[in-house]
C-alpha cells in the first residue's frame, strides 16, 4: 500500500504507527481468505479492495471531495444512506474491527467499553485510519450507551450530528424516527449545499434498494444445500459494502450472485457434504474482524447466515419506492429502518422471530450467539435468544469475545465441541 | 424484624434466604450509623425505619392495598410520582443496594451488568425483598442499556409499563417526554380505576414539591461551614425518601431541617473544624449501599453533597404549580423532569454545570466521582467531568466499585491518600 503514503501524509495520519497495521493485514488476509480452496472467482474484487483497504477507496473519496462532494461517516445501520445520497453526498462506514485501535480508544474511554467502540474512537484519535480522516461529517445515533457517550468525545474533534433513535417501536416511535430523518435531511442539505427533492430521494431510495437486493441474492444462494461460498467470503463482501459506492456494490454483488447461482446449478460446493450449517448472531463484525468466522470454518463448520448488522440486518427489508412527496418518503424510510431488529429496542422480540425464520430459510444445524465483551444489549438478549432457540429444538452456543487473540484457543475448543455435538 | 414473618410468608418470600439478610443488616446499621457521635436527634425516625426496613413500610403498603390502593414500583428519578399520587396510587422505590441480591440477578443477567441492576432483578426473582413482592405494577424507563433490557426479563414475572425517555434534550424531546407522561397517566388511571383530574394532579404536584423543598432545606444546611449532619445520615434520609409516604417524608425532613438550622445557629458541628468537604458524584446508592460514604467519613473527610440520583438529582427543580389543565400540567412535569441531568442523555453538559455550581454552593474541597462497575454511562462521563473540574481547579478522584467488600481496603487507601492530599 506504499503508493498511498503521500495521501496518508496529507490526511495528517500517524504514518509510523499506521505502518504497523499495514504490515500485519496482508498476513491476516492470506491466512483467512486466500488459503481457502475453490473460491468464487468474483471474490477477486473484494480481495483487491481488502488488499489496499486504506488506499483504493480513500483515494476515490478524496477525488470526489475535490469535486465538492461531502463524505458522511456513519456507525450504524439505522442511519439512512438514502438521505445523504439524495444530496449527492457519500456515505462511508467508520466502525473499527481491530485490536490495533483499542489502546488509543482506551486513552479516553473506560476499559470496560466494547472493543468496537474503543477501536472506532481509537482509529480517529490515533490518526491511523484514512476513513476517519476523510469524513467531513460524522453521523451518530443513540443506539447504545457506549456509542452515545463516545460520540460526545469524538464530537470534540469532528463535526458530529446525532440522530435520536427511539428505544421502542410503537406507532408514535415510527413517526418520531421519521421526524429525525427529516431533521437529518435538513442538516445534510445545509452541509452539502444541495437540495433534497422528492426526485433525488426517490432515485437514492432505488439505488440503495438495488444494493440490498443484490446482497440478498448472495445470501439466498447460501440457503442452498449445495453451499457455493464460504461464510468468510460473504462476511468480507458485507463488511466492504459499508465503505463502497452503492451502485458498484450492487454490481459486484450481482456479479457474485450470478456465479453462485451457476455453481448451485453445477453442484459446486465449497464444503464437504454434511458440513454443519451455522448461523452466527450477535454484535457486528467490523473490518478486519474475521476471528469467529475463521475459527468456525476451520473447525469443521460452515457459516451460512449472519443475523447481525454486518449481515441480514443491513439489507433485509426494502423501502417502499412508490412514494412521491418528501414527507411520505421519510415515513417510508422510517418504516423500513424500524423493521431492523437491533437489541437497542425494548422489547426486541422481532429478532427472535427473525432468528426462527432464518433457521428454517438457511437450513441451520446450530446457532452461535456471540457478542463483543461489554455489549450489555446483546449480552442480555442471549437469555431470551437461547431460550427461544432451545424451545424450537435448535442447538445454540452463547459466547463472548473481543478483538484480542488471547481467547482464540478457548473459542476454538468450545466451537469445536459444539460442532462435534452437532455431528453426533 | 421477626414480627413480620407471617407477612413475608404471605408475600411468598423465600424466608430462609431472607433471614440471612435480616441477620447482617443490624450490624451494618450499627457500624455505619449508630457508631457516629453527636447525631441530630431527628435521625431517630430514619434509624427506626432502617431497623425494620422490610417490616414497617411494607406493612403500611399492604394495609393501603387492602383499602384498594395500588402500589407502583419504580427504578428511576425520571418516573413522575405526581401522576401516580394523583390517581390515589402509591409509589415505592425498588432499587437494590446489596451484594446479597447480586447472585440471584446473575442467574439471568450477564455478570458484566452493573450491580444495581443485578441486585434489583435478583431481589425480585430470589423473592427476598418485600417491596418487590408488594408492587402491583412496575414502571421502567429506557435510561440505560442494562435496565432497559433487564425490564424485559422482569416483565415476564410482573405487570410492567415502560416509559421511553428521550436520549436528548431538544425542545421536541421535552414535548415527547410530556406525551410519555400523558400516556403513563392513562395507564395509571386504568390500573387504579381512578380518574386523574387537574385538581388531583395539582394537589399531587404540590405534595411532591413540598417533599423536594424539605429535602432541599436539609441539603441547604450542609452548605454551612458549621456542618450539622454527616453525609451518611443524609444519604440514609434520601434513600428512605424513595420508599416513604411523601407527606410524612416532607414532615420528617422539615423536622430534621429545623434541628439542623438550630445547630448551625448554635455552632454545633459533627466534624472537627477544617475537615475536608467532599462532594460525591456518580451512580446512585440504593439501600443499603453506604460503602463509599462510610469509607470517606471514617478516613477524615465529610460528605456534604451528593450529585446523584440518591441526592440532588432527586429533589432539585420544582414543578410549576400554576398550571390548571392536564395538558399544561404534563408539560410542566416534563419540563421539570427534563432538567435532571442524567448521563443517559447526550450531551449532558448540564451535569457539569451542576457540579461547578455545587462546588461553590457547598464549599467543596474535593470531588469523588464514583460509578458502579459496568455503568458505561457514568464511567464514560468521568472523562469530561474530571477535565472540567480540573480546569476549575477542583481536585477530583475517579473511582469505580461494586457491592462486594473485596475492594474496601483498596478504596480506603485511595480515598485516604486523596483526603491527605487535600489537607496538604
């Protein structure tokens, strides 16, 4: 990635420290992805992107900024990309998935904060992530205690807009979220200098729906008994989709889905027949957090679905494209987003409904419910998730982990035993 | 407390386990309170109440229930008592402040949940607290991740109403909270069978304001250089105020304030001249959590103010009594409650303003910012609290603790060193 050094320098990054990250990433990519056999050819796109993850896309974003476009950094699947796109803005994900960033986060946050939040804050404050340097505006939301309070600290360093996510899902809460979206639209209009018209918003809604449909197509292929792609590869695709241009993302996902559908017709599977099919649920896995998938898939299991923000919660449910006024469109957006079943809501029984449905759709043999340490929300929901799955006769393994490697062997032992139990 | 055994039996309590709690409490009360010299005589009321804390008030509540009145159990200073009182209902606090209840809470909640929430859930599920048996309805709120999710589990066992607290404090959020209060009023009317009229609500607002004024009077006495009461004694008064009848509470607080005002005139202090004056801020201290106050006041300091829910956040700010329609009254309630500066809001700069004001009002020498373990909200705010106090030249000690005694010596060392530093 050395071609990008001057760009990183211009971004005010800590080059010396960033070099350390650049040194370890290729090994991780090689170990987790390139070592796999019989991968879909269409993964070449994501292999390229991840090999220069701090170069290719950042360079594109800077080029667009030079044309006057604004980049909005987001941390949550609840922030509606459509609004930004309608104002000719660009959205990029900002979540941090590496232990590398955690120590810098711990300089300002309590150690007992989830690693995702610590890494995100650390990536900004340590100046070791170009996306965190490039974003013109950060968009936060009140989804969990840790993010909500961390944004106050981040907000001292960058322009920050906070959206207040209702904590329940009654009719009035959906209206409330619509109003937050309308307020956000005003902020985006002012910040970009571009008006959001019903036509522009309609176009943006269509773009993001097409991206969702393309991702759903890839996921649909995983429902086949003949499994044409590994969980690791789909996870990488999903993770990168938060950073990519949405039109290209849809194009690449559709290209991959074409190949996967052909593979299914041809009976090409990436795993041996009878490999146990695992659904992973819980907290998001930000780039480059591939730990759990890698352990599962090198312990005799195959991950065929992720009920998580870096998974089905990101692309399931479409926005109604039939609305023609901004007011109706904002409501359509609210209705779609409020269908996402995050543990920040109370109650969140919809997540259990989703899980039971997905267990059938994806022909799941066992569920691994894994949360990042100190994620109170998903950690507490393990109680009801595990009970509901057991009542439905689905084996479930509840785990917690962080970004450090120290628990890898312990996880491998527990996951190995779980898959062995499924094989019995 | 053996006179109450048949009552506890009727409440379906686990008598054997509860006995263990009854055995240790008198020693704790003796050590922390009765060992103090020169206490105000008016503390006799709270000494009596705490000596039979699971007897006297529970018996009263049951008597009122027999007359047809309903008891509402609450966990947060954001739930407006006025609405319940207007419908002839009774409010009782439900928070648990003892390690005794934690293991029962950990049966259903993650270990990395704050002890207050684990103890509250454990007190209910372990059937070892009469208040948790007596309450006809529980009122929860979406203030923190841990409580929000714990209520889902509690709600399987008891009738539960959740109020959605906005996470910000913009004008529209105050309107939103007003609407939550109005909805809550409907629930209370239905549950009690009593209509809430403007007259009834006006009376209830007055009752609770009078209670607040009486508590404020006691706190005002602590502003005197001649300190007429210990922090432990005021903490006990405040803790019990969550459980007591509000009219009697006001009467007893006023009786105490009369005595304290006289003491100030007479120059009667409970501490030696020059004793360092400590403000304690952070997470609430539920009965019987007296750990921190006890350590501070047996290490040469005097606690003269608590900027916490079991402190100033409970009684500061009055509800406007001039409103005559329910709609206006609900708005007046919302405006008053939204002045309370809880760390669940973002931003929460009002808390820092409060702290800087109180440091002056109470003539503070040093601030101890102490949160319960795994309270992400207050833990994260330590960063900005500590910075603001240091900028203002106020020494601050940041701590975290839980209900176990294992860290008592370590806390004593750190607090002792802090007070010694103040004395230098």
